[in-house]
C-alpha cells in the first residue's frame, strides 16, 4: 500500500507510506528520495513523523530517507509478549528493513531509544550499517552491569526507568488522557519547558506526568497537528509497545554480552541539546568524554545551546545541516 499526502500545516511534502512485512512484523515505513539509504529510528513516545523535516531535507540532498514506525509503535505490529522487544529483535528489524528495501548498506540514524538502536546496529552489523549518527543518548559500550542493576546497587528506587518496569502501571497513567500526556512530555522535556522540570528522578509515589507541566501554548516546533497525529495513534495502540523496550533492559544487556567493551569503528556523529535531561543523568558527561575510546572514527559531537530532548524537531534546520554535512563527507572521503 502506497500513499502520498501533502502536509499542509507543516508546509512540508509528506513522504510516501509503505506497509512492509519485516521480521515477522507488519511495518509502516515513511520514505522519500533516491540515493544512498539513510534509516531514521525514532524513540519514546514518538513515531516516524518525528523525522518529517529530516526526511524532506535528506531527500532534497540526494539521499533515500526511510523512517519506520518502530516495533510496537503506530502502524507497525506490537507483539504481545514483553520478551519480544529485546535489542536483538529491534536490530533484526532494521537489518531486514534494509534488505526489504533492496539495499546492501545504509547509514543508520537514531534519537532517544532510536539512538540506542542505531548504536547497536553499528556495533552488531558493521558490514551493513556503514555509518551511524545518534541523537540525545550517547554511545556507551556494552557493560557487565545494566543500568537497572546499577540504580538498585546505588540505592535508587524511583528513577523513571524503574517506574516503567511494571506492566500496566505507566500505561494507566499515560492513557488516561493521551493528548495531554503527549503535550506534557514533549513540552516539559524540551528546551522550551521550565528549568525546574526533570524526567529522571520521580517524586515518591508519583508517576512520570507529575514531573511535567501542561504548556500554556505549544512551542513552534510542536503543532496542534503533530499532537493530534501522535495522540490518535497512541490512543489506538496504547503505550505498551514502547514501554516494553524499557522492560527488556536487563534481558538485552544479557543478550549483548558478546559485545561487551566493543568500540564502534564506523564513521559516527553525535548531536544533543544542551538542556536535554539525558545529559544530566549520572555518567552522561563521562560517556561523552569517552567517545575517543568508544567511537573510533568520530566525525563530530555537537551540543546545541538552548535545545532540549527532542533535538531533531526543536532544531530541525541545524540537525539537518549537521546530518547532511556528515553524510556528504562520507561520500567525499569514500
């Protein structure tokens, strides 16, 4: 099934939409352009449309830009078993997507959880994913202790990653008013949100939304149309698919044990917002400082001022320029 719809409110042409059979899933994929393949992986709680600006810019720059709704999100199948959301499952999705598109290699780009997917794709399949760009979440070599165990060992018991573990708890909170959840999380984690709001540590006995505020007006990068698109999809699917990624942190860490300590050798790029709460997490700066040891062909580390977590939307033009400069540099050096 192919559709092509003009996005009037955004002023951007909408990508073509395909429904593909990928790795046992039915996957909704947005694409535009021709040339070297660039796969764009979104995070939580987002969809392929979070890459709308990048898809158009990459296509105009001579690339084939492809953004799937990831496993468990939007128009892509959400398996019922929690254990079907490990990092190996998701990397497998991206491997098969490249094959289904008739390509043998791709650049892989990701934001938030999608950044972890992108880093993992580069780590596990360097033959296929020949360059990698991560946004918001730094690359950290696979360690012997997963983050949930590290939090427990540090005596922490109310970090948001822990709150997301019990099936049904976060779903009940987020699905009570889906549009409000989307507005509050996106605004509060952005550079436009109040400085007093952080996503990491939750208030005792409170949920994730207690760490957010309702915006009086939406910021320029988040339109009413965007909120409606996100809300309509999450209203239909619920949030369990995305939350199940968090519920596989320990399982994925165990499965990734063969790659412990392994660096990424391909050309790499990192982009984040200076006001991103992820950069305030313990060890985040140390992880960035370790890039020379972990990303062996790093082509840039860009921390954009006054921007928050949703970097590819908050600073779409800057991110597009940095991404295209990175990819063009690979063509010129290759």
